[in-house]
């Protein structure tokens, strides 16, 4: 069983930066795939960024060039560096871990990010 705890959210002005962290209570395996999703009020949850076990990364078009996902397996932590934030980035951000063999899907409780002047 893995528990994920996000931190680093908050209120930031447009153009500002935040760094989200996701700490796993259990060990993050090198074979786990990790991702950040977000959900804005009245909208569906969407994928923001993902990083595979081989550290291949992928980003939503809205995040490309502004967000960077990274992982530190030794510290059981995944990060999302968010730069040039826009009001439309306002959402609850969720950490997600997918484990294979057998399949397991874990979610954190979310951290609020609000971009506003």
C-alpha cells in the first residue's frame, strides 16, 4: 500500500512559480509511473505531466514549456515545477502513481493552486 501526500500549493500571482512535491509513504519503485493531474471547478480531471519508470516525460499542451516533472526515487518524491503560471492553471493538483504487476493506481488528496492577482 502506498500513500501519497502533496504539498507546495498556494496562492501565487500570474507569472509566478510554484514547486509541488508528492511524497510517498511507501517506496516508489523504479518501475512505477508517476503523474500530476489537476481538476478545476466544474471541469474534469486532466493529466498535466507524467514521468515513466525510464524517466520519459510527457506534458499536456497547456503545460509544455512551463512545467517540469521530475522524480527522486531515493527520496520517494515526485516534483512538479510550475513557472509562468496563469489564472487558468488554478485547480486542485493531484499526484498519481501507477504500479504494474499487479496493477495498482494510487492518488493523493490534492493540493490547491490558485493563480490570481
